[in-house]
């Protein structure tokens, strides 16, 4: 069994948020490729992890930058040729206000434990009409905040704030953050949304 398949993403209560973290090391899946097809460049991949979406978009000739706060993730992404910065989305990001699309896949709407603050920050980074492409929790999940950590055979991270958002709870968050929900769809056993950044005059 590979080390990647032994990675667990768990809450303080012991809930395993995602058994399939080995997916992060693989190429983009068919469902993810359908999301990437909606990207308009330049693209910012927030919480890019090992960079599989960055490399997939780059192979299409689309200008793309990945950012991730974890040094290990950044090192993995760079090892596969992805253009990635070690950076929090809440820190200074190049091209603020000019990005055409932002990706929040693999549950990254949970970054920081405050989806409202995160979406407001994404809106600041996007140009008017830009797209936020988001992965959501399934309908059997419960939206809310929590503390989580990543566990591997070699190390365990500190607890960090995380959140989960279901499709049914997205609309008020998006509207309050300056977005219009264009579409929500199911891809396999995963849920995604396409948000459009409204003009400040709207």
C-alpha cells in the first residue's frame, strides 16, 4: 500500500473527511477535467496541493498559478513542474483583481474555517465576471466549522480551522460575498459550483 493511501484528513471528533487523499497525487479525474473546462485564464488554484490541476491547465496552454501554505505540498507541486507559490490566500497574491478564474477544489472552500471570509477574499482576487469554481460537500454532509488535521505514517499536523459547505447552503454565502451562482452540478459522487463575480456596481 502506498504512503499516499495512508494519508487521513480527520476532525477532532474523529470523523474522516476524505479517505481518498491519494487522489491528490494522481492526475485530474474526468469530473475534475469537466470543471477545468470552465476555467477562463489566468487561473489561480487556491490550496493547490501537489499541483495536479495546475499541471493539467498548464498543459492546455492556460496561464495558471497555484498557491498553497504547506511547504511539503509546494515542493511536490514544483517537482512535477507546476508553477506554485508558498502562500496563504489571505496574504499578498500577485495579480489581485485581475484573475479570470479561481479554483477551490478538494473541499478547499473549507480553508481558514470561514467560507464567507474566504469567498470575499476570492472576490477581491477576481476581475468582474471572473469565475470561482468550487467543490462542495454532498447533501448527506452537514455544513459547519471544525478543526482538522492531516495524518500520515510519518507525521501529524497541528489542528487547523476547516469548514464544510453543502450546495443548499451556498447561495446566501455567495450572494453576500459578491457572487452570483451560475450552476451547481453533480459529477460522479462529488458536487461542484460555478460562481460569477459581480461588478462592484451591481
